């Protein structure tokens, strides 16, 4: 894991994507209990409507994943990764403003579907990029470090969001999470828009990403 972290830290684009992924994953995991409180308690929807609000948008995520190869082939890997990565961070900001009406339920379903569609496009592009810029001998270490970091970051964000919800309410906690996601758009590696994975691959034995592994 430490070797994987060193490799990520030495790669300027992977390093930024690593931080962005931790923020996004933590906020999305923290969203689940908060949206349950918002829908079932604050907005007064039924459990069946809650299941509908969370279940239907999953189809959009699957559709996004299916369309991702075609989008990447048309727009390019890095533009797809950046645009989808930014777009998936926009939709949580809609949820706290949903009213307890049928229109509010439709708004929640639409926002969640848009978020999952963008995430469905982003994930294949991101995994492809990470694999292409990481030499084969270090891929397992990078993947392990990434997974462990996510498993640590997500409970921490869930706990922080829970404390915020208890003190300020679910809507305010959701707005705070949405603010974090919007801020994470800024740190995406926009300067790499025109770069290809080959431009970022460094397998020299004396490079910082490889040294010590």
C-alpha cells in the first residue's frame, strides 16, 4: 500500500484524481443515510416512494456505463474523464431543495439519475486511464492503496455528515456535501485536457513514481 501511495503521489494527474475520488466517494456514501432521512422524515414520502427514488436512477448508471466506450471514442479519454467527473458533482446540490410533493419526488429521481449517468460514464474512463498510466508491475499496488484509502475516507465523511445532520438538519448536511463536491471540480486536472495516457506514462527506473518500489 505504501508503495502504491508513493506511486500515486509522484504522478501529477493520478494524485489529483486520487483526492477527487476520495472526496466524491465519501460524499456519495454519506448521501445515502441523509437522503433516507430527507425523503422519509422531512418530506414525508412512503417507503415505496423512497425505493422508487433510489431504484429507478440505477438504470441511468448502467446506461452511462454502456455508452461510455462510444463517448470516449468520440470525445477522447481525458475530455470524457474531466467532463463526466465534473458533471457528476453537480447534481447533489439539487436534492436539498426538493419539496414534499410529486414534483419533488420527480426532481429527486431526475437528479439522482443524472448523477449516476455521469458517474457511469466517468468510471470506465477513469479506470482505463489509471490502468494505462500505471506500469503493469505497479498496478496492483496502486489499486490496493486506492481501495484502502477509500475505505478509510468514506466512514470518516459519513460520520462528519451525520454529526452535521444531527446538529443542523439533513438539508444543511446535504448542502455541505454538495459544496464539497462542487469544490472538488476545481481540483480536477484540467491542464491535462489534451494529453493522452502515453504522455503521462513514466516507467523509468529512476522516476519518483518507480523509485523505491
